[in-house]
C-alpha cells in the first residue's frame, strides 16, 4: 500500500518511527515532512498529506502532531478526506470499516511509540465494509461538503 505520512515538529519523532514501521511491513512511504523538531505549522503538513490522498499519490495516510486534534481538524477541511484521531486499536480499524477513514491521526504527546505502530497496523489492515448503512451515512457526510453554510 502507498502510505503518505506527515507531522509537525511535535510529531516528528513519532513520524520517524512510523516510517520505519511502514517500510518494515513492505509499504511504500511518501514522507511529506517535517524533517526536524524545529517549530512548523501543522496545517501545512495536514494539507500536504490530504492532497496526496486526494491526488491518488497515496492510498491512505498517517498524520501526527502533539495532540492530533489540530492535524485532524485541518485535514478534514478537504472534501473527500475522512481523517480520524485514534488512540485505541478498535477505533483505528473500525474507522476504516464503517467510516472509510483514509487518514489516521495520532497525538504524539498522548500515546507511546509502540501503540502508534499498533494503531498504524490496525488502520492499514482494515477494509471498508461497503454495507448499505455505512454507504448511506457516508453519502450524507459527503453532501455536507457541497452544501452552502446556513
């Protein structure tokens, strides 16, 4: 699988571990930065990762920042992105199975490195169910992206 990864400075160490983990599993990694712990703005990396998924340069993606909240909020501003902040394995796979989540977001200051690897593995091993009820719900969410704000 082609997996894009991105992080801000707070997520840099976690991103590095995730890149090595993905490579050890045989995935193709598209590392979109950041490349150090020097302070940067998380929206820039969320945007780069979201665009990689939307432009079909990656099948799925993993983002990390300090809490995961900012990266998740930023990524979800892109139509067609379904980024989920997950800190447990159930949510990491269920988000794909029921919600067709295409970006896993992790809080590097919230979880440890071993859990991060487990979450990435659970996320990538999952497949969307395609069940009618899940498709119906996703269609409703997709409609939000085309409706003007009230």
